[in-house]
């Protein structure tokens, strides 16, 4: 079967949606399908494991400023997408981001079944979301109503779709997935040695680029309370731009207790998860965080906030601890309870590994095809 995936940007741009599309394409390729990722960023295959093609469609300058749905930007891009799809001849299409790609497809009527996955920026009304910037609610509703299935990656995504006016029976609940084999693999990487941290330290780990939704400042404030009573605790933040919080660490007098790392990749990142004593996500908002899934696949006990996606993955007291976003004291107490109890960490670790079986990319990719064409 020929499967097209359509997304605004793609690897080497690194975001949650880009990695979801990469992994879906990878799995469908493994299953014997012919796959092509269409995007407006690149025509190059940039991932070393890629077994799929990549094609670039055209975007007229000014579209991000004035609106992808407005004349002449909309028609220009739709014509190029139609041309490329006609050449590829897909049997089904997986579109990612209801705006603008889902909107493009709704206008094209591509002639084969398609599903649309919302990833956050197309649904939320936060300052960084499209609905805040453009009056597009009716466009989103029409696009999601007229596809084979509107994919909700979390309970919050479903709620936002229903509030938008999308019929509940049009919505398919399919979460993001994780590469179980990759994140369960034991690798030869010493995180503490790599970052110059004493071997006796207990590691609290956060992963993800700097962004207001990640609320790393709250996480650092919570850690400062941990550091005050737990001399062996050390906080590691891995992600581009996280060092922007260095001054806060200076103010809290915990500079020697916090390490920022712009990025670890491949087996080094896997090793970082495995060598963390606790995974920590202080976010104020998520849709379906891949990093929590990665921590789950690595069997890491977690402290997460009660936000979308995280609350679907972590059940407080069963496989981790859940606290309210912004609750500094609650975060600190939860971190301390895990750091101080080997038994609790081991129990949560086993539970995380068991839960992760439900999120393999093989299983998730097959659910996508079932939603699109019933296979």
C-alpha cells in the first residue's frame, strides 16, 4: 500500500509532531508499505534509519504572517500538494496538524481516505497556538468533520475537538507511541562521567527544549527545596535552550547542583534515561509528551504534573506520582519521596515497563491504518 504523510515541517526540525511522523513512516516501511512524507521544509531524507521518501511542497512567502488559509497563499500550496499527491498516488493519507495541513486536504478532496492528527498548536488557544493568531475555528471543525477520522492523541485533545464542535464518533483516540526496543536497550554511556557529576549523586532528569509550557523555572524551584534537605540529589536538564535558567540557579544558590545540557542523542539519550533515578516533568501544558513515553519505556519512575498526556500515562501511586502544575512544594515532596525509597522506585519502574507495552510504534501505527482504511 502507498501511504502519504503530510506535515508542515519535518526532520531535521525537531519537535513532537516531526518525531511522530518519522516513527509512523518508519513502522509502515517495516510493514512493507511504500511511504512518503510531504512537508514544506525539506526534500532530503535526514534520518539515518529512514526507509521512506521525503518530498517538499511549496509555501508562498508571507503565509505564516497573513494566514495559510488566505488568498493567495492557500491556493498556491494546495495546487502543489495536489500535483505531488497525483504523482505519488496514495491509497491513504495521514495528515498532521489540522491547521494548515488538514485544511489543505479538506479543500483538495484527495480521492482516498485520510485521517488528521492534532498535535497541540492547532487546537489550543495558548499564545503560541494558531487559534490565538487566526480566526480558524470553523476551518478546523470542517476539516476534522470531513476526514475519515480525527486522531486525538490524549483525552485533552478529544475534549478540545468536541468543544470545537467535532462529532464524538468522528474522533479516534490513538496516543503517541515509543520505540520500545531502543529505550529498553542497555547502552555503554556514563551520564555522570559525561557531565562531570559525582558518581554517588542521585539524578533527577528532565528532557525537552526550553519552552514556556515546560515550566522549567518551577521545576528548578522545586528542586531547590529538594537540594536543601537531600545533599546527594542532582538535577539534569537536557534540551536546547534550557541553560536560560542558569541565572535562576545562581539566585537560588544551587549552581553546583544543576546541570544543563543542550542535547544528547541516540544511545547517549537512552543511557541518560536509564541512569536517572527519577524522571521529572514540571510542565504546565502538554498534549501527549513523548519524553514521558520514553521514560516509561526505559522503566524510569516519574514525577509529572496533572496536565494532558501526562495524566493519561501516569497514574499517581501506581507507576509514578502526579502533582498539580505550579505546586512547588508538592513537586519537591514527590521527588523526595522517590529519592528516599528504593522500594517505591523499583515498584514504579516495573509498572512503567508494563504500561509501555501498550505504546509500541508497531501497535500505534496499525491503529492508524485501522482508523483510516479499516485494516
